[in-house]
């Protein structure tokens, strides 16, 4: 009878131990599964982000192309620049504004950093057209607005307005426009 009790006790102990080992192992496996699910979720989100990369690259390329086309639409030849200067003078006369110190900078003012990026794409140079306007503040404002709203390839780069010491009701505007063109500008 003792042998039966001992056998029963040993079998019961082994069964309980196996159940405990099974529960511990099951909890360990559940933890591993949760870790794997977290890793898979992270990988899936990275893949979703990665699938958007091509869309972003295409959007950046399209934006770059649009910007190059926009700048290309601003290009101006030497004769067109002379015509634009005549248009500016006519507009100033119409608004009773005087133009002083008209200067075309023939040097390419496009920074070297941009030349490195676009040297293989397009031959682009940027020249500046600087002048001073003196007259009534509102007329000068109208002048700037009319030039910006016109189809002129000149783009306002700098504007500084100060009071005219010789005319108590007048102002002096220092303007700098940029024009883009090819190497022949």
C-alpha cells in the first residue's frame, strides 16, 4: 500500500509540475508572440512609409520641374530687357514718377551653389536691374503693383522706401529687379 501511495504521490507531483511548466512555457510563448507582433507592426508601418517615398520623390521631381519651367518662363533676352526698360520708363511717365540711377548689372548674380545644381539642366544666368523711383507713395505702390501684375519677366528682388528729403509729400523707392536668361543676355 505504501508503494501505491508513493506512486500516486509521484504521479500527481509530476502532473502538477508538467502543468506548471506548461503554463510558464505558454506565458513565455505569448510574450514572444506579442514581441513578434510588435515587430511586425513596426515593419508594416515602415513599409507603408516606404511605399510613400516614391510618391514623395515623384512630387519633389514634379515640383522641381515646375520651378525650372517657371524660371524658364522668366527668361529674357537682351532686346527683351531693353523693351522692358522702355515699358518701365513709360509706366513711370504715365504715373508721374521719376526714375533715377537706372543700372543693369551685366554680371551673373546667380549664386555659385545654384550653378552647381543646374549646370547640367539649363544654362541660366541672373542679372539685376536697379533703379530709384521718386514721387508720391501711392503712385510708387501702383507702379510696383502694375509691374508685378504685368506679364513682365522681371521679378522684384528688393524694395526699400524712404522719405524724400526734398519733397515733403514724396518718397524714394530703391528697387532691384532680377531677370533670368541664357548666357547671351
